[in-house]
C-alpha cells in the first residue's frame, strides 16, 4: 500500500536481491535480461536508490504505488485538485440554492415571477426550508387560479399554474344573429338548421358575406328574427407568387472567421464584447450546460461571406421559386391542403393552395333585422 517500484538495469539481479534482502524487505516482480523491477517499502526507497547508484546500477524509473502514488498525483495537479474540491463543495452548498426557475403558465410567466419574488423566492434563495404547500396556496390566492403545482429538484424550482375553467355563456336563440363567411370561396354544401340561406351551392362568396340570415319566414310572408344556425362548406384557394430575376446574389465563405463566447446565467445573458466586423456572415453555435448550476456557455463561430452576382435562367431557379411560392402561400392558410397547382411563366412561379373547409365555423354577427 506504501510501496515503490524501482526499475533497474544491470547484472547479477539475483545476487543483488539476496544481499539487499538482509537489510530491506523487497522482491523482484518482473525481469527481462538486464532490466528488472524491485518492489520496496516507500520509506526505504531513497536509501535503496542511493545504494544502487553507488553500485553503478542504472535507475530507469521510480514509480510510487498505492496511497503514495495518489498523493504524488495530487501534488503534481494541485490546481486541478483544488478546482475539483471547490466544485464538490459548491455542488453540496448549491444543492439547496435556487439556481433555475421553470414556469409554465400560458405566457404569464413574468406575473408568476413577480409573486414568487414577493414570497421571497428568487435566484440564490435557499430552498431547504421551503414549504411547497404554503407556496402553492399563496400562488393560488394571488393568481386566482384553479391550482398551482410546485416542485423542487436539486437547484431547480418548477411551477405550473392551471387556470380556472370558465363556462361558455349560454346561447340566446331569441336574439337575431347572421352567419357570415370566414373565407372567400365557392360553396359546395350548405346545411340550414334555422334562419334563411342567402347563398346556394356553386355560388362564389367573399369573406364577410352573409351566408345564412337570422330570419324565419312563415308561409304568410311574415318574418321573425332568430339566431341563424347551420354549416356552410366551400372550396377555397390561396395563391402566392415568387418573382423571377435573371441575376442572383450568392454568398461565398471567405477564409476569415472569429469566435466569441456568451454566458447565460438564469434569464440573463452576458454577451461577449466582440462585435461582428463582417457585413455578410453566417454563424455556427454550440451550447454547453454546466449542471447543476443554471449556467449555459454559448460558443459562436462567425464566418465572413462575400457577395457575388451571378446570372441564372428560369429553369435553374424554378425549383427554388416553387418552394418559395409554396411556403409563402402556406403561411396564409389555416386549412388542410387538398391540392397544389403551380403556374410558371417568364415572370416567375405562382402557387395555388386548394382546400375544402367549413367557412362559417364560430363566426356569427348580430343581425340588423328588427323584431
């Protein structure tokens, strides 16, 4: 456990060990021709090395084993050892400190943070004595919510808020309401449960147009204002055009680049003071999380790009223009796509996105009809 291995080069290894065994407790553990390893107690190693050198033996290597070896390694890496000890101590100390707050509440996270701060919970707070039940009750009273769920895992505090369920207002069928179109299109089906249809299958309608009037017409011609109820379906289409240009600017990477590092601590980011000197550039970003601390290291590599104008034909950029026109059109729709059509001419590519939807869903307005 407290031994030293001395690698020696020389002759008469057996005789040497026999002679030394009278004064030291040692043994040969490995031997290859002139080279052999001697194991000796650590306290005797210096005397033995001096003796061997005096007898003209070549000392090739001296290796500590057991606890002595560990001590020598600690001494040779003292800075790393200190950092490791400090890290362990920090993890033990910070385990009860709030280093991360995770909130889930329908975009109202800042409101929750405000009340957490009022309760005394913020970054750096000690969570060891936190009463989760009391905090949940406090948040429920302040936010007037259905319930709050608070949990602590290490240095992270998690809060989830669930709002109270609000009942829909009862529908008043005695009030006159019209059904209007939410989209422009061509009517494919119409179902009227109450009210009077203002359109028929095959009609083109515009967004905002009245589809079913909130009126009931009797056989004698008299009318009564009611709430229109029904469903109207239509074929709809949205289009977008991507213009063609005979020239195109591309950006090629040069050999220039630089790196910078940002630190994110909690919700705050300490940005690097290095500014991007390039007019055109692209960047690659890598993030490293330092657990259990709420610290994220953001490392960026910024590459310089040089613009270059090139000539292109419509055929060369056709696929790119089709993709661009499609993406622009899709960004405008809120329905399932049934069919897509492209029209290509010398000016560019136009994409038409077709679908069939209910164009009156949840869309009624108060009728101007009088009792």
